[in-house]
């Protein structure tokens, strides 16, 4: 009895231990599977994992196709059709995965390529390019670090997954688990090999990138120092120009000479600064000349008016014709402007519109600033009222008297009125013509007032022409006209004529009717 009881106790103890071990084993399996489930969820959307799986699938299909082709050579006629269908199916699947033929883990990570050979920043114009390259290298290095870190994390997870599969296989081995473990071990081996290559490549990339960035920083610093020196030189040039301007204002009293001197000074300053900028910053001048040579044809067409204006400016500067202070008349599209040239720049002449006979008759306004492109001297008609020594112009007034007036007396009054106010200008014009004969073939047509008599429909027209200052023509016309009117009104035997109509009364019906005539009614 005691023996039976002892045997019962022993069996119960052994069974209880086995139950505990089985329970612990089940818990362990559940824990491993739970961890595997978590890792698989983390890896299921990883693009690197998917690419690797596609590559392995490509290799598997390629091996199956190879075996199918070998079997086709040995197969009987009854089996050939089935094998041909299988081969066609495998070839279709391989065509979908053909991009994985040259697969490598590193290639599909899209890592930044190694820095290209550094191009020295040789002038200030390449600084922006250098800053852009430096920023690009810094971004590529940061991107490389992020991808390396992500791939390292991925390899760590694959390693953890492989260990869990190995642990699970030891607890409950199976064929599927064995295949999965083999695949995971191979995947881990490939990834570790790729990680080692990527780490080494990153170290090389980082060294090259840091060296390139260091070179860029040094070159940019040199260019900044060079730019500061250049700015200092430019400032000195402008200070010298300013001081020369002060000296001109202080020691030169003639305003025209001061203006001309300032224009020349500005031109020389522009040329010096431009040439200094080109030769200071551009090392390969022949390259610049070649580029400008190729670009000049296109620029000449696209910027024709600008180049013509520059040519016009050169013509004005070296060929004369127009100068600052000249009174000119310009016509364009039926509109006429008369005024003084107040500036001649590289591209345009600036005119201040004055009150003249033209504004009095047509424009009815003055005081505007008119800009005339310099190329107008080649294409438009521009009149100069005071060229060279000539500061006077011919102006004329027409007076019409009736047929019964004393013609000789009227001529004498009109001629005396004009001569009394314009004789000084006639003498000035005569001297100017004498001087101009040294440069031009000029006939002496006289500068004294000229009087002409013409027959009109309603009277006798007397036209008096006289010399006057080109800027005071309207004022002189007013003075002479006023003098003529006063003296003619004081003469009883001289009457002004104008177009008129005669009214006749019909005595029968007492109705008026009009008749044009060419005589005055007094």
C-alpha cells in the first residue's frame, strides 16, 4: 500500500513538472511570434526590403526558366507544349522584373555620388556658384548620413528578426520556418556586406566633401577680401572725381565749360571703372572676348536701337552737330517740339521745351522735358537754330494792306520798324558768317532786313524778314509787330486789308443776299 502511494506521488510530481515546462514553452513561442509580428509590421512597407524581395524573386524565376529550358531539350513531344507554356509564363514574369537584373542594395538606396573635381573660384562672379555648391555638398552629406542611419537601423532589425526566427525554430522546427530562416540569414548577410561598403563609401565621401567645402570657404574669403579692395579702389576713384568736380566749380567761371568738363569727367570715370572691373575680376580676357564676339550678332539685332543710340552719341561727341545749350526743333509723327538741349547722355538727348512761335501756334503749352533717342540724328529731321557761331535766325512778319494804300510809305514804315529793333542781330549774324566761311562754303546773302511785296486776292502783302536771336524770336516778333501796327494806324493813307463780304439789299422784296469780294468795306 505504501508502495502504491509512493508511486502515485512520483507520477503526479513528474506530470506537474512536464505541464509547467509545456506552459512555459507555449508562452515563449507566443512571445517570440509576437516580437516577429511587430518587426514584420515595421518592415513590410520598407522599400529596400521590397526591392530585395523582388530581386530574389527575379533570381528564382531565372533559375526556374533555366531548368525549364533544359527540360525542354530532354522532354517528349507530349510534354513539350506544357513546358513551352511554362517557359512563356516565366519569361513574361521576368520581363516585369527586368530592372532587377543588375540589382545591388547600394544602387537602390540612391546614395549621393562622390563630389566632382573642385573648380576653383577664380573671380567674384563665381562666388554665388561656390555658395550654391557648398550648400549642395552640405545637403548631400546630411542626406548620406540620414540614409546610412536608416539602413543601419534596418540591418539591426533584420538581425533581430533572424535571431527570433532561430529561437523559434529551436522551439518548434518546421519546413516553412526553416526556409524563412535561411532567407533571413542570406538577407542579413547581404545587408551587412552592403552596410560595410556604404560605411566605407560614406567616410570617403565625407572627407572629400569636407575638403571641398574647406576649399570653397577659403576661395570665397579670398574673393571677399578682393572685393573689399576693389570697392576701396572704386571709392577712391569717385572721391578723386568729386574733388576734381569741386576744383572745376571753384576755378572755372564759364558754366558751359564746367558742364562740358563734367560730362568728360563722367565719361572717363565710367570707362576707368568699367575697364578696371573687367580686368580685375576676369582672368581669361580672351575667353571674354570670344563670348562677346559670339553674342554681339544677337545683341546687335535684339538691341538695335540701343546700339544705334550709342553710335549716335559717339557721332554727337566727336562729329559735332548738336551740343548742350543748342536750340533745336524736332518733328515726329506730326508733332513738333522746339527747345534747348540741356543734356546729352549715352542713349538720349534731353530737351527743355521753351515758349516759341511753334508752341504759340500749335502746341499751346511749353515747359515739358522731351527725351530724344540719339539714333534720331540718323533717321529723323532735327533742326539746329544756333549751330557753330550762328546764334541768330531769320524770322518774318506778313502785313496785308488794301490796294488804295500808299505802298511806298507802308514799305518804309515796315522796314524802319524792323531795322530799328534788329540791327544789332544783323551785325552779329554778319560776323558769324564771316567766321563760318573758314569751315563752310557760304555765299554772302546779306543779313540786313529784307522786304518783299506780293499780290494777294484781297490786298497787297508786304513780308519783312529780319535777323533775331534764336531764343527770342517770339518776343522780337511781338515787338516789331506792335511797332508796325502803331505806325500804320497813325497813317491816314494806309489801311490794312482782310477778307470780307458785301451785303446787297433787294429793294423789291427787301431780302438781303451776300456776295464775296476781295475789297475792304469802310
